């Protein structure tokens, strides 16, 4: 698997991302997301479990990250984030 954090960094630099569960969910429902990344270390799990289901319904690629801290850093945040939605991939190469 490609380094998901590197992909998120590349998108942040050249494209557009939405951060956080609420913004990610809205982007999926609107059909704006090109790809979604969510963190596996979210507690409680119920907060995030709808994300892969929505992605499957909308046929949006969905990747797991192992750390919300690293995901937040890759997204350019000083805080952790549970999920991000890629709105515009910019020059990043997204996994198939």
C-alpha cells in the first residue's frame, strides 16, 4: 500500500481536503470526495464506522490510517483528526 500519509500531504499542498468526521461525511454525501482516509484509532469506534459504509455506497475509495495524530499532521493540522476527504487531488497520485 502506498504511504497514505504522504498522499494526504501531497493533496494538502496541491489540492483540497476537508478535515474531521462531520466535514468528511458531508463531502461523501454530496459526492464531492475523490477519496476518504479515516483513522483506526478512534474511540469510540461508533463515531467513525459509518464512513466506510457511505464510501462503499457512493463508490468512493476509502483508506485506513493507523493514527489520527499522524493523519492530522499530514493534513497540516496541529491537532489530531479522525478523517479527511480529498475534494481535489491536485498533483497527488491517489491509490486505485
